[in-house]
């Protein structure tokens, strides 16, 4: 056999073998006592456009069963949850909640979320101008409420 055929066979065998090495799936409960409380409208937007990477529950598309795509996707989910996890939001300190809300608003204003690499495949997760306004208003209202609750407690 030629070197080229041997290399192709080795690559195919490696590709088949890596299919058996699966990342741990992010399949917790969508709602827990630490899940951020939001209105239905805001909740629907967050679930549709944010929860796959920023909650304890990810809806995995079929292509994540193919490695190394599944590993890459899980890495994004792990990074997203580390940065902001809506399923754990209520367990955050007040300072962290306010910071995360500020960052959400900045991400919305700069069109950085959801990631363009994600919306390229998941067009339905793109935020409309109205959804961005709804989320921005929610962030402002929530930050004001949290700030007021601190001042009134003093």
C-alpha cells in the first residue's frame, strides 16, 4: 500500500474512534430555585436565544453527535455558563448580578450575543430589534430594582 492510502486509513480509523469519546451533556433542569425570575416575554427571548449556552439546559442539535463538533460545542457551552448562567443567577451576589446585567446590556448594544457563529446555523436565535429593546428595558428595570432594594435595606 502507498503512504497516501495508509495515512487515509489511519485518519478514517481515528475519526471513527473519536466518535466514542463524548463530552458530558448540559442537561440539567431549566427551572430551579436559582433560575432568574423573568416575565414570560423576557423568558421566551432568553430561552430561545441565550439558554443553550447560558443555562443548565442545552438543546443539542443532531450535529453535536459528531466529534470533534460535539467537543467544540460543549466547550462553548462550558465557557458560556462560566461567564453567565441564568440557571444560577439568583445564587449570585448582588454585586455580581448588577455586573452581569450591565454586561448583558453592553453585549446587546454591541450585537455580540448571540454569537454570530451560532446564529449562522440557528437563524431563529437572532434577536430582532424589538427583542433587543425588550431585553434592554428588562435589564434597566432589573438593575434599578436591585439597586433600590439595596438602598431601601440600609
